[in-house]
C-alpha cells in the first residue's frame, strides 16, 4: 500500500526519477508542474525521509558479468548466528552474486547469480560447496525475464 503522506507531486517526482534519475531539476519541475525551488525542496525531503535512497547508474549485467541468471537455493546444516554471518560475508565477496536473500521455507538462502556460460556456473557452484556449513544446493536457470522492476510503482 502506498504511503498516504505522499501527495500527487511527490508520487510524480518519484515515478519520474525512478525512470530517469539524470533528468535535470528544471525539466523535472516543468514535468510535474511546479517551479524549481519547491521541486528541489520536495526532492531533498524525499531523500531525507528515505523514499529516495540514492542515484546510481544501471550497469549492463549481461555485458559485464554474463547473460544467464541462475537462482540458487541454499540450505545450511544449521542456522546459528555464526554460520549465517559466515555465509553472508562469503557471499558478499562473490562478484557474480547479484542478489541474495535470507529466506523462510525450504531453503535458508535464495541467491541470484549472473554467469557467462555453464563453465562459469560450475565454478560458482564449486565455490559455494567449499563454504562451511552448506548442506544442500539447488539451482534453477531463468529462461527469460517476464518483468524486472527497478523500483515499486508509486502512481
């Protein structure tokens, strides 16, 4: 559910910046129908209130790492805080890991990696199996993305 403290100007600012974070402040103000000063004030408030977490370039994952996405479910032999912390530290150091979530349910972690080919994937699996406390690994290859949102809808 959308935060009710956001008005229509705030939502339009967020939607536009989510689409193009490099838009000039002047063009943003013109698009949302405010002058420059109140637009900048709103953007700064949205940043201060945590609605905007930052601005970054979206790098081409396929060109830089590889075009295949693999979702890997990982179960640990137990979930002690030491084992979870050790796994977290190890996974952060793997550049192919694009996302990692601590989960409930069948697996302890769900990891999305980007790989160039099956040989690259095999090296990732070998690295994962060498981590202490790994009990089970199950992989699924993504066939194609259906939807990939970079930010939630605000309108």
